[in-house]
C-alpha cells in the first residue's frame, strides 16, 4: 500500500514540479510541528457541549483521545524519512497534548503518514512511561494491549445508562486489527526545505463526526458501546481513520 502511494506521489510531483516554490531559510533551528484541533463537523469541539452528527443525533463528548505514532515524511523523487520514538497521546481535554514537534530532517515535503494507535511490539510488552503509562487510561491488559482511540459522551440516541456512549477501540493483531495508517498530502506546491533552518507548522482538524459515518454507518442509536477488539471496533477504526484533514501549512 505504501509503495502504491509512493508511486502516486512521484507522479504528482513530476506534474507539479514546474511550479515548485522555493522557500528561504529563517536562520532558526528547523522543526516540524503537527497541531491537532478537535472539531465536530465544521465547529470547534468543546467538551460537554451539544452537537448533531450526520445521522441527525444530538451528542456531547466527555472524552476524546487517540495515539499518534510511526510518523513518516514523504519527500521529492520518492524519498521518505521515518521519525523514530514518537508515541503521542492527543487528548481533547489537555491543550498541551494537541501538538507534536520534532527536528526537521528533510529537504522536501510532499506528504506524511502516521499510525493511529500503538504498534504490536509495544502492545505485547507494556512497560511504558509518559504517554504510554497505564495512568493515562489507555491500557487494557497484556492480552488486549492499548486502546488506540477513545470517544465517550452522552446522547439522547443512546440506550445506555444515563444515555452514555463509550467507544474504546483496540486490537493489534488478527482479522480485526484496529491499527490504521493515515496518509495526508500537503495542499498546493511541494515544499522545498532547508532541514537545519526551515520550520514547518501543519494544522490538522480531527472531526469526531467521522466516527459515526464513513465506510460504515455507525449511529449511536445502533451501538452505544464498543469496549473490546472485534469486528465493530475494526469498523470504528475504518471510520475514524478518515477524520483528519489538513487545514493549513506554514513554513517559517
């Protein structure tokens, strides 16, 4: 899948290379920052505030968390660069968790990808600290591993206790593996960079409404609970893998 995508990137670059814009260095150490903003449709997401999903159901969110890991940067001429050691928990209730920064090590950037969740090696050998610590509330057990993404709240459409809904999505192996790779292409012209001087700021919207519709129709009225790996968890993962959209890219 990555190879097919990489071929598409190279073709896209060839078509756009004639209008490529050169970006000058700022003189400061180069970093890449990815900023995640939670939204519900077109509205910024505020916890404990009522929204309406694409199924016409009112809902509010009390918890929204997901892991970002295995970042890969795609450059010109089919090149790519992996960014090691990032296992980051984005938490809608913690503004300090909503961005990831790392040194810029590339001279061009066309697209990037990341894993939603934690790879299988860490799932079977849990000894994490920081964002991987069990105290973060995203660790199930030695057999089930990590919760990859979590969405909880209330809705009149839910038949659960106190109209709650609770989706804790996990599963790192087998036919219902919930790990998903997201690939996002930068809008406009491919970016040429000075890796020791240019900083890139990428703003991404993460739309909770995508959990309920996409490849699978999953209204709250049909399912208000998913707390274990399986087919339903895999379908939620298919949906939320499409919740990310690049809103803005800046190079300084």
